[in-house]
């Protein structure tokens, strides 16, 4: 059974965010509490966390919430699952995930702010970002990866689901069990992923 941050958090009586900070040697958690959390993590079988300072090996996870968009609680839970997986893998490689959240449409100022940090790399949550935004962000000093979005031809690294194949398999299955009238529930604003699913 894979041990998750929330399992450690429940045992320690703290939030998943506090567990993440403790495991990644971040400020904001007392030394005693961090040691307690790390002990619980090891007892549950979570990968051993190095005690050394890994501040020089920071991977930034960037969320950009544009004021013009609507971000509900379900979407924030979705992001938390991303972070759990990233944190687990980062620890295995001696890296630490640092989350930065921006609530602005000014993409250029975000890039300029991030360039002030010496990071191992940057992971952008691509939902809500458009090709114009990525053209600005791709000029950052550190290597960047964009997840949950894809704009071919921009010369950057994207990690995204195969929207067309997923929808094809779903529709194929529904037809195989006798359905003939199949609809697509759309969002108010079409993101690239929604457009690919419709196509």
C-alpha cells in the first residue's frame, strides 16, 4: 500500500501542507513537530527523508489563477493530488517542491519574479494558460515543464493527457453496450483540453 501525505497528516493530527513542509525541511514547522512527523512517516513506510538541507535543489510548482477565471474547490483538490505525487517523487531524488501561487493576468511579471530564484526547474500547472502566456514563460532562466496543457510547435516540454484517444475509448465503450445518443458536457469557457475532447 502506498503511503500518502494525508495518511501521515491524519496520524500526526496536522494538515497535509504541514506534512509536506516537514518532509521537505521547510520553514513554518517547529523542529520538534517536524521530527515527530518524519518519525510517523518512517513508521508508515514513507520513503526516508534526507535530513540535509536541499534548498539548492528546489523545483518550483507554479499555479497561476487569473482573476477572470473561476476556480472551484474541486479543482483545488485536483491540484492537491498533483502536489502529493510530485512531492513523493521529489523526495526520492533529493529535491524539494516549493509551491508558488500567483493571482494575476500579468504573465511577464510572473516570469520576472521567478527568474530571481535559483531553482532546479519549474513546473507550471498549465490549466488556464494559453499559447501567448507560454511564449512569455518559456523565456525563463530555469528549465520549465507545463502540465495539463499542450500547444504543439512552441518548443517547450508539455505533459498532457491524450484527450482525443480517451474520449474515443469512452464513446466506443458506450456504443458497445448499446448507447446511441451520447452527449458531451462542456464548460462555460473552452480550454484547449475541452476543445480537443469535443473534436
